[in-house]
C-alpha cells in the first residue's frame, strides 16, 4: 500500500511512503522557488508521482495533517494565508487592518478541530485532489502533534522512548508528550495553544524586526554576543512556568507580545535575544527532565519547530537522564506530510518503524540531464573522473565550491548533496560567504561536515552517536578550535554534520580533504542565496552560480570553473 501524505500550510509539501520505506518527499518551496511556500502542494504531489512512476489510481489512501478552525478558514479563503505570507516575508507592506487580522489569527489558532472543521476541510481537499485526477481515495486527517510525534518515534530506531513535540501551535495545542513502547505511541498529555513556548519565541523574533517562522535561528545566533545575565535576573523567566509536565504562560499570546515589547525597550537587541534563548533553554530542560522522571524513560525523541534550536537540543542531549536523543531532521511543519503518512500507515497496517538512514528523498538528475542544462546556458565544463579529489584540491587552495550531487535533501539543512563547501579554518572565507555570496548577517555561523573519526577527536561532548543531520550543537575542544575557526560560534560551539562510512561521494570528498589537511572537515552551507530555497534542479544551481558570481561548481561528474 502506498500512502500519500500532504501538508498545505506553512512550508507545504508532500510525501509518498510504501510499507516501511519513504519513496519520495519534497516541500513546495523547492519547486515554486518561494521560500517556505504556503500554497496547496500541487507541484509536490506531482513530483511524488513522477519520480516514483506512480499513477493517481495507485493511491487509495491520502493523509492530511491539521484540521483546526484557523487552518480550515485558510482552506476556505487561501488569500488570507497568502497575504500573511507576503507580509511576514516582507514582500508586501502591512495595511492598517493587518495588525487586527494578526490578533484574530492568534486567537483563532487556539481553537482545536472538531467535526465541522474536519468536514469542511475534507470537502475542500477532496475537490482539489479530484481536479488533479485522483479517484476512489480515502482521506485520513491526522492530528498536528501526532504527525510530529510519529516522525520522531518511527524514524528513531528506538524500541522505547519519550516523545515530546513543541511548536507554535496546531490543532489547538502547542505541544504534546507521548510514550513509545513496543511499537505503541501512547498519548500522555498535550500543551495548550494558550501556553505556547513556540509563540513566545516567535514574538521575540518578530519584535527584533526579524521574520517569525523563519529567523528564529538568527535570534539564537545573536544571543551569543550578549553579556550573560543571571537567570534569576532575567525578566523573561517570569513569563513561562513549568509545573510537572504542564506549561503555563502568564499572559495570553496577544498580551505576551505587548509585555515583551515593553521589556525589549529596556535592553539592547543582543541582550534581549540572550534572555529569550536562556528562557527557552531553562524552561524546556525543566519540562523534559520532569517528563523523563514521570515516565522512567531515558531515550528521548523530539520534533516540532521549537526543536530547530540546536543549543536547546545540545542541553537535552547532555542531560544525565538521557542515554540517547533523536531529533527528526525536518522537525518543523514542513515534516508534517511525512508524519501524517506515518501515522496513517501505523493506524491502517500497524507499521511503526520506518527505514531511515538518510534524508535524500528529493529529485536526482542524470549526467545527460545536467549536461543539457549546461549547454542551454552555454557554460564551459569538463568531465571529471574523480570529482571528490578535484574539489578537495580547490578547497585546500582556498576556493569556494558549489556542490550538486545525487538526490536533494529533505528539510532545512544542506547535508552534502546541495551544498556550498570551503575550508573550515578561514575567517576570511566565512566573511566572504556571509557578506558577499550568501548575503547573510555577519553573526550567523556556518556549520561543518566532518568524518566520524574526526568528530571524536575535535568535539568535547561527542557521545559516540553520530548526528548525521545537523540537529544538535556540540562544544569544540579548545585545543582544536583553530582547525574549525570558520565554522564555530564565539562560544566555541558548532552544529556539525557527522559523516559515517556511507560510501557516498561526499564521504570520499572528506577523505580526500583529510589527505591534504589532516582532518576530514569542510565548511558546509546550503546551496542558495539567503532568503531563497535550497536549489533543487541543475537549472536552479546554474542560475544561482551566475547570480552570485561563484567561480567553481561540481555538478554530477562535471567540473565548472568560470574565470
């Protein structure tokens, strides 16, 4: 049985699974080229069918996440979410009525789904799918947080674990806690949308003139540059309380915004960011420790947008109560299509463990397809029999290389198939990438990819469990920081991709780099311009190269060098 999962909200997308295997998964942004797309994912659905040679008549089960009041209204009137999208991404100036609409939005999102919203959502989605050509199919609605929890539990490989989800909100809740034991995902409790840690941090992001749902990582990065404040002198701490496994926010989401605004007025931006990050760390660690104690479990699974915060994840990983910690790599709402499909597969067929050893579920292109694109743009190129060796030499000499190989990654991180790579020990290269090529703010750090053997040597708190997906921060040993000076925060931490013996061309590249430098480590950042989606196709890659003025690209087995 093939099951199609669909998510039609923030970072919409689709996924196709069969039994315990992910056949294909992609987010709409990669195809429409609008970052964090909100439109119904028709392009993603088509890609799922096209790249797996699946016909619409082969699909009888379709899983959809989230059917709350706010989501149903935007399905009835998609122009509402489109307007919010344009304003949030600074593509359209807000009108006088925009703030009122935002207040209404926050209020409506606190209402969960019920029979009428499910019925209306079902009819709207059925209509769209029938126009696409689907017939004789059943729609399965899956709770927002059950979708998140399913991605974490079923992909973790753990036999038993505590599963926690935290995000802004969905289906009337901002989080959930489950036990996963012997294939059963047992619900423990939910966290009300009224008491949302995710909305707290979303407000902080917005008040700092950053884009909520997108720039929370900038807040985390900026926090490194503030003078530390003792937690008992942090005024933000009083806004959230943890009582056992319950979360309580002192104010409603609307009132919280105004209270945060007043506090920000008294502090520099970096200090405000520090206090918000500290609050997140303290409160979530307390919640997780209480949940671990209550359930007597010591394996931890995490999903939901709040767990894109790698510094929080590092603290959770290092808790003495935690033996192993797994964060689903597409932890935000963009992973809901997969989660809905997993939960439906589990409900229908009892499958509770997904084969999950990589995240490369997107399109891949043959050398013939790549060559056709290069000819279309009249790009000079050469065929290279050992592309990894060639690129390692360019990197060693201080070059920056666009790296396009194999199937595209799912999720927010470039993990060696759609990457920009360079030496990891150069501050000058870091600044050039940030300020000239990527056009990012100066304080955002880059990340390293490193061989597992080097991780053991360089990372202070490496626990022997290779994190392949850049979902956690680690502390670099002081004696080793010169090797990775271009990919660490000012506090000595980094967010590494740890590459094991996967026999990939990317592993070969790191091995070739190690021959030249003594360490199998490179700077790895996503192949895109800041504010745009990760490139998907060879056409996207060539356009980005021409736009940025980058001189070098390894695309498939072809080497491009523009002087």
